[in-house]
C-alpha cells in the first residue's frame, strides 16, 4: 500500500502520523505536530490541517471536533524577509 502525504511542506506521510500515534503515544494534534513536523512547513498547516485532524481522529477513534487545534507559532502568516529586516542601514567606517 502506498503512503499518503499528509503534509506536503514537510513531506509527512500517513505512516509517519501512524507511528507517532502508535509508537510515541501521541494523543493530540500538537503532539503529532511536534513528533512529525506536520504543519510546521511554509504553509503553517493551512493546507494540511483538516486532513491531519481527520486522519488522527479516525486513528484514535474519536470525532475530529474533539481534537483541539495545535498551538499557533509566529508568524501566523508568511512574512517576507525584507519586512522583518527593515530598511537597510549603511555603516560608516572612519
């Protein structure tokens, strides 16, 4: 059976999530995220969250609504590096 990619940004598969649940005893989306890196890529979970939530809920035998969303990490949305760096400053050497 082929592995299904759950998180494209971090290349996390359903097998990785299953191992996190079965071998590492992950019981929350945050624990799965910490173990597998699912949702930690460029999209910050915007693309994979609903699939991840459904897969984890089915694996645990609970309703998806019972799983609390993982804690957001800054930045909540993508920020260009230029905005973080601010205006360029020139150094004057004497």
